[in-house]
């Protein structure tokens, strides 16, 4: 594989809370190359179960280390959660189209994250430290444990607003309802990542207000390279692969059933 | 060591290729080495007109395999020839272009276009895609297979490979029909019709309802089918079905395949064809073989 396939050592695998795990790979080349919104495609088993690699959004890439967050819900992520420090993982990456860098005329950047969907916004906010726009994170989770890393966002100068399904932290309700908490301007740019209903709500909201933005989508993937065409989703331009044409799409291009 | 093989008059430097639909169009994300060392490149099947493919979900992981119903999403033969083929030709790797059509006329039109485009080593007739809403596939009927191959043979200036479906009672009988009709090789097997159900939603896990099963799960069936077919036809067989390593590929060669194609496993590790090639050479060396023909069909009965 041209530059993008590598074997990297696990330097840390910790359970962050009841829900999430944090995996850190020693991967200098990868850390240097990855851009916000891109993902890594990790082989979690040497055997045929599960057969495919698993895609993970990069959470952070600092000092030669690549970090991901994940919730062990399926076969693949559970296997990854059983990794040990010192294990070596076969990784393809960075893959996919990154978020567009906000232009200087953007005066407000609104990240909308649902649960683990917040992951790419951390690396994004790391790269936006010098951007003068106001940075806001609207962050929704099922429960308190689903809202991690808030302190780190604050450290990056991101204002955070929270919603949870049970109201244990922040506002009780959906993340899209948090838009009412902030003053939006025509120079606002939205970046969204989360479950499909949330993305549909954000896309509808942006369309209604005439705001521009991007969304990072998720789909079951095989190759991660754009070869198998297995992860295609409908867009206004026809079917597009999440792995190669995306995962980042213009909010206006997305089609929700 | 001679590992070159022939289909019709076309020579391939080694017997390792890829199954159509599993290597895209050898795009830039593949390393030079992975592409240039292949015995042949087989890009994703092309149809006469552009096809947008099936609605999601298009794939689903299954035990040691996957079900797919992509629906031959492709830009159509004209765009393929204009946009994809020049880059494929530039690799210098022998090209096998896979085509599928709804009628014999459409097959003939596409073959004429490919004749004019030039620079190919063979044309593969995909007679066995199970995802096009048809009740019977061409490859499920010896008569239909014979008829399509005969018509294609009249027009094609390149060797013709008939890609067969395993969803039949007697695949060797279909292969014989293709051979008699003038096919220069048989390529087998395509995917096995299959289904997986989401029990929470009580819905198929595939947008197209059913799809084709591939991957290591089907390998033993594919090996058996290749073994049966290679014993009956005189033309070369390109064997495929769940190849993940040189050992897997060797099974197909020993069973009688002249070439082997890596399919689903390209999605897991794109370096697989390369590892297969190196492993075949190592095996031949260890067994003091100097020609790949000593290996092909060497199964003891």
C-alpha cells in the first residue's frame, strides 16, 4: 500500500468511562498526515471473524500519536477493546475526505456532535487554535457518560452547550434544539457528526436558515478505499461512497430518506 | 522459473489476478508494486450505459464472508473507455475487461467498442451477476450461455472469458457449453446467492433484499467446482472464491485452475495478491518445480 498501510504499536488503551474506550497508537507518519474528519481503518483480528477492518474517526493527532475513541458495541469494536498495550495493529489511513478548512470570512464555527460523533471535532479544534472565529460545540448524548472530553474542548477555546436524553447534564432533549442557545450569523459555518436523525435535523435547520456546513457520515464499510462501492449513500449527485467521496459531505448534498 | 500463463493468444506474466469489483479501477491509492506485479488487472464490471447501483445497505458482513448487492455501479462503457482505460493501459499490466449486458446485442456493441479502444489482453463476459432483478441468469442456462458466447465470439478480437455463476446444479455443464461456443477461458466462481436478516427490524440486511456471498466461507465449494470443471474443459480456468493467501490460491491451482483471482480479501488487505504471488513462487521453489504447468491440475486422485 502506498504510504497508507502501516503497523502501529498500541501505547495506551484505557476505559474512559462506562461507555467509551480511548486507544492511542504510536504512529508518527499517520499523525503527521491525518486531517480533521479523516479516519483510520483498523484490522482488529488476524482471523476471519470479523472479516473486515473497522473505521474510526481520528480524535487527536499530537506528538506522533494518533488517538481514537470508541464504544465497544459490535464484534469488531469489542475485539479492539480487548487489545493490550504493546500490541501491533495493521492500519490503513488516513482515509477519506477531510473537513473543509473554514475560510477567514467565517466568523462563527458551530460543531454539532452526537455522542461519539464529537470525536473529529477535537482534532479539528486543535488545528483551529489560530482561527479568529468564535467556536461553539453543541453536544448531545444519551447520558452523562456519553458526553466526554468537554474540558479539552474548553481548553481549545470552544464554548460548549450540552443536551442529554435524560437531562442529567445540560438541557434535556435533542442536540439540534441547542441551536436556540446561540446567535447565528450568515458567516456561521456548521460541522456536524452524529447519528442519522441528528444529521437530518441539522441539515434541515441549516437549509431553513440559509447556513452552509458539512457533515461527516457513517456507513458499514468493507475496503475503506472507494473500491468496493459498498458504503454508498444517496446524495443530490447520486450515490457517493462514504469512505472515499466522504465521509465529509456538503450538508446541502445529503439526502435523508 | 516459468510462471507465465496463456489465455487464447494472450500471455500473462504470472497467474495472479483480482476478481472484478474488488480492486476498483486500480486507483492511485494502490501502491505501484501491488498493481504492477499482478498477472492481470480486472477492473469492475462495465455495462453499456451508466448504472447507479442498488440502494443501501449494499454490503453485510457474515461469518468469514460478506454479502453484497452493489448492482454493478459503473460509469458505462463510453466513460470507462475515455476516463478509466487510459490510466489502466498506462500501468502496462495485461488488462481483462469485465462486461455485463442485458442482451446479446448490447454485449456485441460493447465488445466492438473495446475492440476499437485496443490494448486489452482479454474480455470477461460477466454472465452471472445475480443482482439485476432477473429471475434467471445467463450463466444458469447452458443454452443462453452458449448463445451469448457465440455472438460475442463473432465480434471479439480479444480472447473471451466466460464468468460463471455457482448457483447452478452442474457448473461443469455450463462451462462445457461456453467452451463449445468458443470461450477461451472460464472464470469461476461468482458469488453465491444469499441473505442475512436483521432480527430486530425483521428486514433483510441488504437493500436489494438478497445478495451474493463471497469470502473465505465459500472457498471449499469454489475449489470443488473448479476441480470438477477443470477436469472436463480443455480451456483454462481462472479460479476464485475466498482466496486470502498463497496456500488458498495453491488449492485452486492444484485443483486445475490456470490463474487465480483474489476477491473479497482485497477489501481486508490490498497486499494479498502480492503475497499470493510470492507464496506460489516459494512453493514451487520448495517443490523443485520450474514451470507453473507442473502445479496446475496436479491433484492426486
